[in-house]
């Protein structure tokens, strides 16, 4: 074992005997210098010598922190505008050298062991987002950083590698008890390899996507993986990954989220975000079964539940306003699987704790990005570019103000319901929802059959064009007086003529919303 490497044997977490390999030498090389001066001060306070170069070394010098320049240690100056500075056997030998195996080789070549590497990378991802030219952007492709990180992570049994400033506290804790445990070094190595993989993926995706809407080769990475109890059904296995949005959410209370819970929350949140008004959305099996607006969250939720109270049993509820005690008590009056809202008052949280299995989530900010869906042998990737609907009245009769508001509500719900879908609504709530049918007429008939009250004066929304007048005829017979659809059928003229015969105000939007 190299001289100066101290081994301390003792208890860790009062459960198992561990070997702590103490730190003698650290190499600091970071682009993001958040917290690096404080970490360096802590390292020096524990007698750890520091190697550094470039901008990191400049900062340490300004802070009066003692360190050795990498170029002074290697005997090789930085060159090529900093492209070559840490690519040297004395650096990589110090990171890769196996203690107790490579000691003689290291000594023969004047290589000192490096026990800790703290490194983060040139900001390729953020610079790519700025629209730099390729010649400018290649200068933000880090070479030495990933090489050092991979070397240290490969030799994790002897070297600790830290790639995230958020982990600097872990270094301080390790120093305080004599060194890192083997388990900690392995965890840090995993994180390091994940970072270099994501970095290389970003570069690959960019280069493969030059002058193309999508890259020829797509590499993706999701972190924060958590195993779920099972998948869609108990005999299936599942996990969830993600560090933002719905995927990152864990309940404030209640049971662990299930695979189906995450899918339903995703659907509910996508719809509730459509509304600026106070709104409640109730989702069951990935489809809305009740949507309503209200003066208060309580009024909106009660109205949404009354659309289809049978389906609302065991549902996911999304609200776009804070939950106070009144709506919390209403939610607790029946069986609700998950509630998601921007926030919950203390009184509401206390009331909801009486339903100990009910999952309660905070509504996260929208994340955006491409949608990725796996198929046999690969994946489909979908992007929603900026677009503008062009609402155009195509019937002889203009819609009245109340009809227009009802069509707007129905259309928003239509966008988030499985195809083929037909939505009946008034200006404050859905009245009947027909979803996921092979025939659009059948969707209309299901929506009519499920409606609990009169459909007289209602508005109808269809996610795609009406290929024949039959759906409009069925809707008008049920009492609908207005209809919104994308248009674009070769039989649009027939459908418009039917609308005029029935005195139905009809609008074409020009945008289809299939949801498979």
C-alpha cells in the first residue's frame, strides 16, 4: 500500500464493519465553481493536498488556498488553449493506479496516488441551447474532464469521484470520520458514469441532429429510478424514472404511487393545465370522466364529480387551485386514489390524513420536451411545435356567446381524451363523454347515454373531422345546438348542410387531436 494512505477500521452506521481509506491528495478541476472554494478550504483543513489547474486554480489562488498546479506536478505545460492539461500519465496513473497492485509502477514513474477527484464538465448542453455555430460549440466538448471522471470511477475501490456540487457535503462528512466507505465510493462512481453517459448523449444527439428535425441516433437518459409494486397488472413488473414533473413526484401522504396512478396523474394534469379558470378534472383509466369550472375549487370539484359519480369512484383528481378544508373534506367523503393540486392548507392536510391510503401530490411545473413511446423494437418520438388554431364558423348560424364558451370547454377536454372521442358540455362543465371507440357515432351514443341530465342547448366537440353527417345528426337529436371539429373531410359540405338543416352552429378549428 502506498505510503501515506491511512486505513481506519471501525463501525459504520452501527451495523457493519467497514474500511475507510483516508484522503491524502485531491484533484479539483471544475467548470461550475459553485462551492469549490469552501470544499478546498475543508480539504486543506484536514491535511489533504490539492492539485488544480486552469480556472479552478485561478480561483483557489485568489482565495489564498494552497495548491499545486497540475503543470508543475506533471512537468508538462497546459497547451493548445487549454485543450491539453490533465491528459498526462501522472494524472491518469494517479487515478487508475490500483493500491497494493500498481505501487511499484507508480513509484518508478513518480506517480502519486490521487484519492479524490472533484470534476464537472464544460457546459455543452447549455451552450448548444444558445444556438452557437458548430465551430464555436466544439470548444465546449470536454475531453480531459470525462477521461478523468471515467478513470476515477473505474478505480472506485481506491478513488472517490464527485461530479455534483450538491455532493460536496458528502466529502466533508467523509473527512470527518476518516474517509469514504466502499459503498459511498461505488455510489459516487455510478453517478459519475451516469453524468458522462448523459454528456456524451447530448453531444451525439446534437451532432446527429444537425440540419434535421430529429437525430438519426437518439440517446436518452432518465434518472431517479424507483421500482413500483407492479405494472398495469399485478403479474407485470414496473419502475418510474424522472427528476422533474410528474415523474419525480412522490406523495405527501398515502400509499406508494402505482404505474397506473402515474399514467392517470399525467393525463389529469395535462388537462387541468388547459384552464386559467378555477377547474377540477377527474380521470379514470387515463380518460376524463368529469371536468368542471367553478367559483371555488370546492364548487368545481363537486360539479365535476356529478358528471359521472360512478366513474369518479377510485379516480384521480387534479385541481389548479390550492386545496382548503372544504374541498379536502369533500374529497374524503368518497374513495379517491390520488389528489394533485398546487398546494394544500394545513387544515386540508390534517383532514386528508384520515384517508391514510389516499395519495396527495403537489402539482409540479410543466416540463415540456419530446414525448417518447416504446414500440416493438424501438420507439416513437413526438414533438408539439408552436401552432395556432384557426376557429372558423362554417355554418349559416353564428354561435351565441354561451355556445362558444361551451365549445371552448368541450374542445379542451377533447384534446385529452382517447380517440375516437365526442364530448358534450355546457359553458361550465362536461355533460357526457364518449371515449376510445372505433366508431365516432358510437362515441356520441355513449356520451349521450352517460349524460345524467338534459343535453338541450349543449355543445359538442369531436377530436377529428366528421366523415359523415351521422354524428352531428345523433348529437342534434340529443339536444346539442353547437359543434366544434377540425374539419377537413371530403364530405365537409354534407356535414355543413346537415348543421344548417338542424340549425346547429358549427366551427372548424383546422387542428386534429387524435390521442392513441
